[in-house]
C-alpha cells in the first residue's frame, strides 16, 4: 500500500502539477501561434517575469507587515497577471507590431521574440541575480495529508499545489466560456481560423491581438508564479520550460486551446512517469511471487538528468506521425 | 563598384580596430581574440548559408558546435590504455551491436507498409520497436557506463591527427543535422526553430552527463593542436600559426561558398527563400535542397566548433551556452548581412571583438555604479553584482537582435542580387 | 448621385500595377456584373474597393463618402460586405457563430436579421450548431452569403460566387443573388459564367488588361456581337 501512495505522490500528483503548469503556458503559446502566427520564444521568460513581479510585490507587502489568510504571493496574483498582461502588450507594441506592419515573415517575428526573451533574461538576472528565491515570506507552506487505510505513508499535497489545481481549473473553465460565449472570444477563434476573412468581416485584428496578449501574458504570469510558489523562483528557467510548453502546444494541435491543455498534461505525465522509479511498484509484485525476479534498485525509463528528452521525443514523434496534433490543429 | 568600395572601407575600419587592439592589448591576447573570431566566422558562414541563402531558422547552433567539438575530441585525444585493456571495449561493442540491431529493427518496422500492412499498424509497430530497442540499449549501456567510469575513467580518444578530428566534427554535426532536417524541413520554419533549440539542449545534456564518454563536468584537456604548440615554438609563434591555419581554412570555405552562391544552385535557393509559394509548388525537390543546405551549414558549424575548442585546448560541456554559441552568432549574421559571405565575416569579427571587450567594460561601468551608488545614495550593492552586470550583455544581445530586425533588416553589408541572372 | 462611383482607378500589389484606369458606377438597387478574360483585373477591382490593394491613382466614392484605400475592417461601418471567392467561411466556427461574426461590428440587436437569414437559407437553420467546415459546398456558400448579410449591407461584393460549384447549384446561386437584390441590396459581382450572370445584371462591365472595354446594360452586352465574339465565346 505504501508503494501505491508513493506512486500517487510522485507519479499522479507530480504529473498533474507540472502538467497544469505546462497547460497554462501552452494555452498562451497556442493562442499566439494561432492568431499572430509565430512561435513565441519569449513565453518562458514571460512566466519568470510574472513570478518576479509577484516576488517583488509580495516582498514589499511582507515588509510592510501585510498578512492574510493566503500566502501574499497568491493574494497579489490578480495584480501580477494584469501587470504582466500590460507588459506583454507593451512588448508587442514596441517589438512585434512594427514588424507585422512592415509585412515581415512569421519567422522574423520568431527571431524578434528570441531577442525579447534575451532582453527579459538579462533584465531579470540584473535585478534578481542568478540565485533562486523563495516566494514564501512570513507564512508557513501548509501541507495537507490524506491518510490511506493500510498504509503508513500519506498522500501529501502542499498549499501551492492545491491552489495550482484550483486556479488551473478556474482558468480553463473561464477560458472555455470566454471563447465559446463572448463576442471577443469568438472573434479570436475567427481570426485564428481565417485572418483575411475576419478582416473582411470587420473584426478588428488589433483588438484581437491585444486580447491574445492579455490572456497569454496573464496565464504565463499565473503559471510562473504558481511554479515559483511550488518550488522556488529560478531566473534561468527559460528554455528548459519553453521546450515542454512548445511540445504541449504541438502535441495538442496549434491554435487549439483545449488541445494545449490536453497537451500540457500529456507532456507533464510523460515526463513524470518517464523519470519515475518503477521498481517501487515492482517490489510488492516481487514479494507476492516469492522474489521470482530481482528488482533493480532504480528502474526509471529515462534518467532524471535527461528529463528534457521526453518532451523533445514527444515533439519529434508528433511531427513525424501527426503534425496536426491530437486536436487537429493547423500545420503551419 | 561602389558596393565593393563600401565593403573595402568597412573592412579597413575593422582592420584599424584590430590594429588598435593589437597595439593596446598586447600581441598574445590579441592573437587569441583574432583566432577565436575567425573560428566564429566559420560558424557564421554556416548560419549565413542556412538563414541568408535558404531562410532556414537554426537556433541550435550551440548543439552542432558541441557535437563537432566532441567528435574531434574523441578522434584526436590520446588513447586511454586503461580503457582498451579493460572489459570496456567488449561491453561497449555489445551495446553498439544492440544499437545497430535496434536501429535496423525500427527501420524495418517503419517500412513494413511495403508488405501491405495498414498505416496505423505500421506506426504502432514502429513505436513499439523503438520503445523496446530503447529499453534494451539503455539497460545494457547503464552497467557499461558505470564499469568504464570505475575502471578507466572514460573512453579516451583515438589518438589520430587533428585534421581527422576536424573532419569528424563536420561529419557528426552534419549527420545530426540530416536527421533533424529530415523530420522538420518539410514543415514551416517555426518547427525547425523549436526542434533545433531542443536538440541543442539535449546534446549538451548528453555531453554533460555521459561521463564515460566525455568525462562530463570534469572536462578533458589538453586537446592537441594541429600546429606546433607554445612549448615548442613559443606563445606568439604558436598562436600566430594557428591563426594562419584558421585564416587559410576560412578563405577556402569563402571561395567555395562564393562559387556555390553564384552557381544555378545558389540562385535557385534564393528563389525558394524569397517566394515560399513557388517553393511549395516545387514540392519535394525544395525540401531536398533545403536539407542539403542545412546539412552543409551544420558541417561548417561543427568544424568551426572543433577549431574553437582545440584552440582553447579544453573540452568543457558546461562551456557551451546558448548565448555565446547560438545567439551571438545570430547577431553576427543579421548584423553583418544575411546571405552575404563578406557580411558574415565582417559581422563575426566585429561582434566578437565587441563581445570580448564588453566583459571588462561592463564590469568597469558597474564598478562605477557601485561606487557612485555607495558614496552618493548609501546604496549597498548586492554581493553578486559582477555576475548580474554580465547579464546586461544578454540584454544588449537581445536588444541588438530586435533593433537590427526592425531598422536594418538587411545588415551592414546587405545581400547583393546580381542583375546578370 | 450614384451609390458606387469608381473613377480612373489604378491599383496593384506592391510595385505591380494591375488596374490601369477603371471606371464604374452603380445606382442603388442595381446588380452590376464584372466579366472579362482571366487576368483582366476583375477580382482585383473588388479587392481594390475593399481596401486590400495599393491604390496609386483614382478614387472610389460610396454613398457620398470617399472610401479610397480605406482599411477593410472599416468598410462594415459603411455597410459594404464582401464574400471572397475562397475560404469564405470560418470553418471551425458553427454556422450560428459565423453569422454572429458577420454582425461583429453591430452593437444593436440583430436577432431579426438573423431570423431573416435563416428564412432565406432554410438549410442553415437545421445546421446552425454544426461547424461550417463540415457543410457541403453549396451550404458553405449560403453561410458566406448569410454572414455578409448580417450587417444589412447597402452593397455586397461577390467574388465568383459560383466558382467550384456544380452547374446544378449555379442557377440556385443566381436565384439567391436576385433574392438578395430584391431585399434592396446593391450587388457587385465578378463572374466567370458571363452569359448567365449578364442575364440577371442591370449593368455589365467587360474588363480587359486592367481597363474597361465595354460598359452597358447586361442585356445590351449580351446582344452586342463584338462582346459576344471576343468574351462570351460566340
């Protein structure tokens, strides 16, 4: 039974946690890909930026003696999301819009987003330094334990993890209603589907672009902050988080927000289960069969150091076998 | 004619810049910077070919440099007798046989459609074979790696002459490029960007963790030189002869590229780049041409990486970073003028010099900021200000990229389309 | 004053000039048909009206306003709608959502117009919850027309509405065009099937090499032996 609890903690829950983070990131990337038609390489650093803003705000409030029922970094989340969304729009205006207007090819925008990511990286490291930081200030990190009958270990979920599940769920539901019910949400889908017809129809592309950055930037800030709350704020996440998010986007199908959510969890679970030590689950089976076979000490499919290979291999396989992704996205 | 004169002027300015550096920084140091800049120019040729000529977006240059560097290390480093005397070669041979069998099985499975199997089944078979092959290989590689690390440290090299190593560097980088290109080049360039970014991170991770093969973070040194070293002919003479060697290689590659550029093949590539619709109408042929370009460009990157790493005589997987080995090269190429080989050289030399000089300059500037901040505002600078200061260079690289794209998309020495054609 | 007045229009893509002096006037309530050989600039003329081209010379006036070179998304406000030749529906949106997008620029209650559209195109009503991309070619064309009607346009521009449809559908499409015109909508239409199109046209414009060759009533053009010889295949 203990082994099963271990599997729930290190496999199922861990996969759901990282899957949620990837999903939140991938929604933004897929919307930007669908509407602005380029792979947004600055998304990873946008997440870090959001977390960094949360850190600064929370640190300032903590220093002012502010306290509340939740960790401060969680309570400032709405402000963080708004600020990050605003910065995203600013970045778009300064760096991407002029290129779009001059009729540059999509790939030039990809290059520009790499320039932006380097700028963000530089600024974040200049102000935050290279070391990682805690987003918990005065308050303890609550841990919830669920007892399992017949096991002396417990299923454990920390406060930020629980919060992550809740905000992910809320975001997904809100996004669903926004895209399927609201005028602007439908317009976003229309632009993603057929930009020239959308223009002919009188849909203002710039409004849609702005909405895209608000959602993408806001969710990136959310994902970055939640990740930093769960682990810690690392300024050098960048490409290491970007690759699985791109993989999630493409696995889900480009331009498909629901696909991005599914893709996020697929990639998150693939990664978690690939580095999971399966001997833990084999040991009880070996005991029942009177040790008919020997269980190696560690039986992970992929060594932890090579974790990044998992999203990459997924990405390559999907490009070979189903470039449209599971939700039949666009092939650009 | 005026174009040529302009180029000449720009290069003359560059010459003056180098003269100043030689004069102020001393010959030995300046020789080092120049050799490194030439190695970067070789790599920049590769990117200029890919991006400038064919519009291929490679953000994994670091991976191809690292792969080339490792290949050269393996071929040229002295033989590790302890490894060859142990069980290691036999065990490794066993692993390689399994790799070969696995690869053959996967290939066979992927071609099983030829005997009439339905497509989903072929996919399923291929994936299962791939998974099984992976598990078998990794299960036998693990103990082998541990054994080699315990008994012999690492595999060592083959002890062959350096030129063989450089050739191997090109071959290995090209082979990896072939696989990546085969998968991604039929699709839009964004996919290639993502895939190359990924492959670069993975190559680095592998080189860093495969201690049995590369000694990982313990680094390997000294790498042999193709020319007499400092111990034999003295510091300056040794570096100068390395400089001559790289310069000669660069000139040969330049002439080769110029010929290619003006050949019908080069014209066709530019046509493809400038008109994607026409390109897709031409279909498969285009993908094949693109693959050739991509592989050739990566070969140059591999060779450039090997020359760079041999010059510094140390192989350190952690020394390969995206900033220095991917984005710096992008700045060189887009600033110099993509699609123009003179632009690539010019960009590489200029940017590399600025880059090297920027480190001390940044530190000095931040030292001032620290002093002024302390004296005037009582500001206590963070202890890691120096490493933070260097982050400014990352910012500047990013800013340069975005600004060049917006205000000078054709670079300093723009591509010249010959009207003759 | 005419509803649509095009004077000496020169336009093209980038450096390339395709239209070299087009004149065209349409009165309110008319059907105008633009015909001519391939490459004459028929679709280009529509796109120029719709602000999708580079206009170098000449002017376009609509209902007393100068709309030369206006950006496409602003034309809905002038009550001009366009149905492009290809990709003229949002394939991943439902039929209903396509119509809603047609009314994107409207802030008032448009449910009455929506009901009217479903009345003109009954098959759409049953398929309103289906993605437009799943419909047949003819039904997709209805969605495209319906979407354009949502702003209650004064002028509707149709770019080869029968292209790619079977002959059976063709006359149905022309019937729909007449029906739309009966609602009081002025129609400017580019057509390959010149004879049928001119038969329903109040006014016809024969273009060649980016210029007007003949302008007359539809009937007169059909009866003109020269036009028949050179453009209508005898």
